[in-house]
């Protein structure tokens, strides 16, 4: 058997420090059935189970709805996938490299009566297409989250991503919560809005860093206003220009919505088209 790499050894020591009783007794193995061992080596990380309460917390943070598609990257024993299917009515897929864990997950799904809605793929998370997911869940290490980040940012705006324990470096989470001393992070994939947008009476020049946006509005006669009160959550955008409030939706190269100059004033429609 190949010796563990330095990165694997670091992963073992790092996650072990988070897990009380890591070195304790392992469950007895029933005759003829694989039983996973806490700390067993995988392709990129060791296996450490996620508490059921945190799984439920993560799926609630993602506001998972019946019929939506979930992908769990590095699905282990299948608890997240099975919970998503059984308790939330989702169509859930687990991607797991270890074939024994895949078979164990399939047996667990069968026992829970959700084998038709909880499916498991034996594969590499970096070679699997999960672009149709409404929700992505994972319990990986920071360098793996960072490696996945470009793929996630290219997903459909509004896709929800939840991670157990580990962040996305300088992409700040939209929400942070915890259960049983474990932390979960939620990100919502933002629409791509950086560029110059043509509006009816001027242009909007936007800069973007993940869900954070800044910019200027330039009128036709050259007067500039800095946009304020900005918010970008998935494909939903809002901002203010010189006291007027704009709310709307981003759909590729088009933004459109409603604008109000005062709280009690009637709203009017607005739109913008990306020109560069």
C-alpha cells in the first residue's frame, strides 16, 4: 500500500484535533459488511462523520426544497444525501471515490427507503459534472474548497453551497451557523455583474468581488454618482443612486426591475444591458 503523503498526514492531524474521541474504539464489523473507520484515508481527505444535527442545519441553511437537486461532494457514508432525500424531499447525489463507501451508502439508502431519490456515484469530485445542482454540500479541506471555487462560481446564480468546518478563503460566507460545536458556512453563487451597463439615461459601471459590488452611475451629461446600499444575492440585485432605490434581477447580459425615488412614491420599471 502506498505510504500516506504529507498532505494526507496533515489532514489527519488537523481533522483529528476537531473530533473528540478520534482515537477511541471503532465499531465492530458485522460479518460480511464493510464498516467505515473514523480517520480512514481517502483520495484527498480522511473520513470523519458529520453529526446528523449539523447535516440538518446545513440543509436548512440552504433552504433546500422538495424536488431540488443536491450534490454532496465526498459523500462518505451517505448521511447528507439520505437526509436530503428523506427529510427534505430532494433528489440527491453523492460523489465518493471509495467504492466500499459507495456500496455502504447504497445499502443505507435502501434501508431508509430512499434508494430511488438518493443515488451514489463512484467518482472523483473534480471530474464529476454537478452543474445541475441547486445545492452543493461538502466536508473537505480548505485547499480543496479553493480548488473547487472557480467551478462553483461558474454555476447558475443562486446555487447554494454549504461547507462543514472549512471556508472559501477570501470569498466571505453569506451565513455562518453551528451545531454541536461544529460550524457550517453558506455561500450563494452571485451573478456576474462586473462591467458597463447601458441604462435609459446613463450608464452603470460596476466592479465586483464575489457578492460585493461597487460602482458609479454616469448621466448622459457626464455627472457621476457613486452607487450605495448595494446587495447581490444570487441573481437578485439592489442598489441606490442619488437617493433612488433600484431592485431587480440579473439574467445574463440584462438587468431589470423596479425603481423608487421615495418610500411612498410609485415605483417605475428600469432595465440595463451589459455593453462591455
